[in-house]
C-alpha cells in the first residue's frame, strides 16, 4: 500500500503564502494610515494658523485693509502692528507647514476677510499637480 507524501508541505506553503500576503496588506494599510494622518495634521495646522491671523485682524480692526497681502508677496518689514502681525504669521506658516505660503485679502468696507494657505504635500498618486494643498477660510469680522 502506497501512502501519500508531501501534502503537509503543500499546506504549509499555502499557509505561508496567505500569511505573507496578509502581512503585506497590513503594512500597506499602516502606511496609508500614517500618510492620511499626517495630511490631517497639516490641515489642522493650517486651520489654526488661519484663525490666528483672523484674531490678529480683529484686534486691530481699524486697520483691516492693512492686513491684505497677496499669496506670493514678500513678508512685510515695517513696524506697524499690521506689518508685524503679518511678518510673524508668515514666519509661523513657514515653520509649521512644509513649503508653505499664505495670503490674506480683507475688505475694510464689509469687514470680510479671506485667508489662503498653500503648502507642499507628498501624495500617493504620483501626479505633481496633487502635491500642493490649499486651505481657504473666509469670514466676516
């Protein structure tokens, strides 16, 4: 009578294949989770920075128009409160967000301000157009 041999080895190989595939899937899931968590962290920082400059504008409400600054403009170097606030705010943006820039547009007649913050962020799609994130917040003072 002949007995079957090698069936146990095949079962072990199938089990190892399933286990290896499962571990790779878990590693990919963990990697995506970290990426999305970091993205959410950067967006939260942008939100905090937008509230920061809007609070500064509310404190100096008489000079609302002085806080307007284009997105790609240089930091103000003057000594007025608005220029100092904008300089500190832009420095905070550069420190907290990678490759970031910010701009503010305030209309004195309506007390309406729009804050725009852009930063660089690596994505998983590989398209360069998606590597820049933008946060826009508009409010009436």
